[in-house]
C-alpha cells in the first residue's frame, strides 16, 4: 500500500517515516512541500495521504479523489484545516493523530509563568544590558486564580500541573470530568471570565466557539487579565485582543497560535512582507509572547504522530478498526 506524505521535515521526521514505513510494510511518496493542486500528482497510486496543518479545500480534495485517494490523515490533533464536507462529498475518510498531552500542557504552564513574571521584557532588557528592576515586578502563581477553558486530555493535564503551584483553579467544559473535580471547580463561562486572573484555552475550534475571546467576553474579565492560547488561533478575535492590550484591560498574553497562521508558520519568511498585520502588532508588545504553533513539538510528539498516522493508514487499507478515524 502506498501513502503520499506532504510537509515532510528532513531534519526530524524523515528517519521516523523511513523506520515506521518499513515496520508497517508501506511504500511512501514524499514531498517537503505542502499539498497543492500543482503537487497533487504525488498522490497518484496512493490510497492514503498524510499531511500536517496545510489547508485542504474542496478543489484539493477533488484532486486527491481523482487520483484514487480514499483516506486522509493529519499529523495533528486538530483537523479544522480540512474541509470535512468535501471529504464526505468525494468519499474520502479522514483521521487525525493525537499526540500525548504533556508537551502542550508543559508549554501552556510555561507561557503562564513567563507572562506573570514579565519574562519577555526581562529578556529584552538583558540583551541590552539593562539590569534595572523598574517595570518587571512579577506575581506569584499561588496568589492567582487560573481559569482553564476545555478539560479534555490537555486541559486536564494542565490542571494537574497547576495543582502543584497552589493556585485556585476554575474549569469550564460542556462535559465535566470527575478527574478534574478533585483539583478544580467547574463553573459557568461567565463565572470563569469574571473570577480568573489567568485564562488558558484548551478547546477545539468549532463554529460555535469561533472568537470565544472577543470584545464582549474580554469586557467581562478582570482588569489586567492574562490570556494564554495553545489551542487554536481562531478562538481569539485578534483585533479585540489588540485593543484590550492597548487599553490595559488585558495585562499580558502568551500565544502559540494566532489567526491566519496557515501558510505562514513552519516556513522561512525572513525576507518577506507578511500579510498578517495583527501578528506584527501582537509581536511588538512587550507583554505578549508569541511562538509559532510549536507547543506540541517535542521528541516524543514527532515519533508518536508519524507512527500513529501511518498505522492509521495501514488499518484503513486493511479494513480494520481504526481508532484514529474521525469522519
């Protein structure tokens, strides 16, 4: 069975794709570039396509289907970059490859700590050999209330990590977890927004929660609130966040994801004029830490998502039960 692999990174993924393809008895057609109509020919003769975060729209889905593709798997937890309606239309099944929660959870806690301790400004000053203290006084996590929106695997892990710091933890999710109740208190979204000093997002992006953090919900938050997002950029209205940072309503932010990041992150754009004004503004603030959608990126994650995405293809091709198939 043949699998087309896009966005293959030679410096960390190639060896694991080679290893697991051999172990599973799969043939690979690989490209370091993202999938496009121009590169769709790679999928000819392939039953499956293995991607990462590149958008897969209806036209691309149609091209895959015309080449005989029956299964599309993404090496990510989220799959909002895939047109699922088009997949159904063209008879292509879709799967994902959830990685362990610890990498993203660690990163979220790191961003919380960096934000409450003003670490971005401290590092900027250190580079300039400015060793003064004015303006970089931080806060201690034990004195704060942290609101966790989304208590799936990653949210639960974040709550477990935070429990060791002695802070008060609030949680909100459509589905409550008994595990969470031992370490946090479930409250309504309104209560979480009103009471939290720090809010961290760990929910998938859906039509219902798009721009969950907007001018109206920010208005219901504490003055000086800290917002951390390691989930999906579309959960936050960037313009509303910028306005709230400029007014002082939001005291700091830690963002591993932003709106309109597809086609931007994971590529070298150092000589380009970027078509993302909001990102440029957010990066300019001394109290906003921005990274490029890499909270997941650990040695364990790289190996795990390659193994699971290819195993998913193998199971699909053999008509066996596939725990990674979502649509």
